């Protein structure tokens, strides 16, 4: 027997240690750029206080450390809804420590108020505790308000929260920026989130994770401008909800025959998915959904055996 051939995997090479960004002495400077100095003066006129200014140690961009009147701070209107349980836990922990150690990120608006794209739970916790002010990292660039998914540090998003935030951002941007949807790919992260977001708007209990594998192979960012792209997304969401209605009816027929499993919806979707055995293949959204809707409506529960359901995998419905 010959010697066993071994293959070596190359390690993914990162940056050399201590090779990027600023040194500690470069982070702070008494000479603020004019725009940052004006922002600092504006904070003071708004009733806030500037505790300091510094450049980001990696990117070199300026930001201010400020204390803001809490009644002038509000969450961006397109981020996820507040979890009362999470606010209760946060307020309890902050109260026990007697310290607010995780500043929110904020951007000043033209009307003198401040939006936070990632601090809604912390903001509500401080309000619940009766705080008069809140500490924030104030960023000069207003487009940071749309970087919710990248900035979140409070609580991991589930699919519903992420999809709702993405479609809310898209609607807000469509009112002021008519650029193509694909230009916002980094902000929206995944095209399927836009379609799923509309589904969640119409049905808060929609089982989006069941359909996400199909959507990732049939969705792409659109070349049309945001207002028209949202119209397209609404039509796609309507078709996806029609599919869900047909799948729900198929699940009900299985249950009527005695099948009980948290994976029944996953099982039905897998059975009617025409891309199931086409590894890596991309397909047209409308053609694929039309086929799946027709298959779901023809689904015959009498032909399903118990061991077939038992072998089905995947996560349960959300």
C-alpha cells in the first residue's frame, strides 16, 4: 500500500499584526476638521455636551463622544420593534451596575434631534430608569443611519427582524433616493430580505425561514430604481404568500391524516421545490413560484408515508 497522500490547506491570511490604522497618539488631535468642530458647537447649542473627539483607530474617521438630552434622541423609524423583555433585562442590569457602559451611536438631524440606528433598547432602558441624558458616539456622516444590520450590538436579529428592517430602510430611501436597488446591496445584505420583509409586514407569523432557501436561488438585487423595485417586491411577496397559503393547506391535510411534526411545512416545501436536486442552480423567481404553487395545490397527503416525514430535516417553523 502506498504512502497516504496528504494535502495541505492554505490558511486564510489576514493582515499583518499591528500593520493598519492609527497609532494611539494619532487618534486624538486638538486640530479638529472644520465640519467636526461645527458639529461639536451645534451639540452644545442643542443642550448637549461634547466629552471628546477622536479618529477611529482603523479607518481614521472622526467621531464625537457626547452626552445628549435624552428627550432629543429617537430610534430610526425603520429598525426592529422593541422587545419589552429585553428592555427590562437591560434596565435591571444598568441599574444594578449604576453605569451605562455601552454608548449608543447617533446622527444629528437638521431639526436638532438625534437618530440612533442601533440603540433603541438601550435608549428605552435609560428612559425607564428616568435618565436625563445618554452618552453617544456621534457620527458626522448621516448615511450611518442605514447601517443597522452591521451596527447591531444589542441582540442578534432573527430573520423576521432583519427582513422588516431592510424593507423599512428601502421604503425610507425610496422617498429620498431614486437610485437602483442593486446600488444598496451592501446595506440590504440579501435580496430575499426585501421580499420577506413585505411578507412579514402582512403576516407577522409568516414562516420565512422555510422559503428562504428557495428565495436565495431565485432572487437578485434589481436594476430598477427603488420605488419601482419595491412595487416588484410587493408583487413577489403576494405570490409567496399565495404559496404559503397552499402549503398551509397541504400541512393541514397531513395533520388530518395523523401526521404530527414541527417539520411538516419544511417537508411540504421540500417536496414541491423544483430546485431541490439542482445543486447551486439559479432560477427565475416567477416561474419557480408558479410551479411550486401548482404543486402545493395538487399535494396528495394520502401518498405520504410516516417514514418520509421522519427523514425530513431542517429547522422547524419560526
